[in-house]
C-alpha cells in the first residue's frame, strides 16, 4: 500500500466528495457521518507516512509515472521531512473542524 500512498491520499477526498454527491436528499443526516468517516480514514492512512526514514534528505514514498513520454511529462510525488507535516496537519485540522459540537442549535 505504501507504494501508492500519496496518490491514495489525493484521491480519497475526491472519492468521498463523489460519494456525498450521490447521497439522496432524504438521507441528509448521513452526510456528516459520511464526511467524518472519510476524513478519519484519510487521517489514519496518512499516519503511515510517519513510518518513513526522514533522517536523510531523500524523499520518501516516491511515486513516478510517465504520462507523455515525447513531451517529458511525468507524474511524480514524494514527501520529505518538512512536507510530511504539511500533509498531516491539514488532515487533522479538517477532521477536528467537522466533528459535531454540542452547541449547535437545530435550524428552523
């Protein structure tokens, strides 16, 4: 799984957004549960990034794919020690922002 970990972390929010779009209007109460579940799964998957060896200056979890060889266009991802926290912290903040709070009042 760690071979495509960064691509999974990019694609999972898109998949969750498409899933939310497919939820029928009558199941509105399922939207926050689905959103928090998707964010929790994304956060748990991103914790796998902590298993990298960040003692050197090399990129970890590197992915490369040639898209258009004639033009030299590639898909390349990697995480270093600084960008590791730039991957983890937004996911943690996003999850904490969407958790239900007790001070919300029902609308209308």
